[in-house]
C-alpha cells in the first residue's frame, strides 16, 4: 500500500480506496491481517479515528472482517458473489433512475440478458429452482395479492430462472437486471398490465423449463418482452398527454 501524498477532503475515503486497491490487485490476499489501527495511522499520517472510519467503509463493502481478542484485528475477507448482490442491485437501480435510460432500452437490455441464461437454466435447473418458481406462480394466482406483493413475486420468479443457470458469476451480473431493473419497470407498467397475462406467460416459462425446452422458454420470454414494451409505451404516452 502506498502512502497518501496529499490531504483529500475525505481522508477516510482515500485510505479505504488505497486498501481496496491493494486487495483487488492481490497485494493483500484473502485472510491476511491488515496492519493495526496505530500502524495504519502512522503509515498514512492520519489519526486513528480516521483509520477506523476507513475500515468501517471497507467492512460495509464486505472487503474486510474484524475479529476481537488477542489474535484479532482486521482481515481481508473472502468475498462471495452473494455478498456483492446488494451493491450490484443498488448501483443498477441508481444508474437507471439517475440517467436518461429509456424504457425501451431498459427492456431490451433486461430480456436480452435474461434470455442468455436460458440454455444453461434448461440444462441445469434442479427441483429447488422449479419449486421456487412454482411457489411464486401460486402466489401470483391469489386474488387478494397486493400490487407490491405481485411485483415482489414477479422478481422472485425471474430470479429463480436466472439462478437455475447454475453459474454464480452470471447470477451476480443479473442481480442488477432482475432485482434492480425489473422493479423499476414494474413501477411503470403495473397499473396497466393484466396479471392474467403475466401469469400465463410465467406458466409457459415454467412448463417449458420442466420439459427442458430451451426454445419454448426463450419464446415465452420474448413474448413477455413484447407485452412489457407495449404496456410501457402505452403508459408513457398516456402520461405525456396528461402533462400537455
């Protein structure tokens, strides 16, 4: 790790960034113990509270873990894909909500990436993935299910499809697509969509996955994309007319 040569507005962020870079580059390896707070304070020429804040930032990103006791301290964590899901979802949601990404572009990206999972999912899905999807199909059929719960079930259904691919790297990349992008799309379309249509298409996806019929899963997802695009455009046109 290199010593800070300048005094940034936020020293703790700069220190956390340098330690994070050392972890990512492999200069600090998994399970390696970081220098003590006093040693880091001396190395970076800052106070111990500043170092402590930097370590908190790294812990919040699951990059380090702390242990108490004589053999304790801060250690480089073994980051799992699941640990990073939250950050991926948050980043994807912010990027979509803060930038001018059209509904059509978001829809195209979401379904293109989801369809990429289909060949693997049809080959590798197991009973647990199918059971998760079946549970969500049953939930979606409940007449008293709230819009919020229906949207949540929609996300869970597609999450199970993606996870069925059995590829943690792919599931991580699609965490932002399914759990970040899909909820935002639901916020736009939920007032206009037909639950029955969604349930029918979900049923077709499920049945085809049971049969390991990759083409039929892909076709049902493509039909769901067309339906979602049509709804989104209708809602946007209606909103624009109201604002005129």
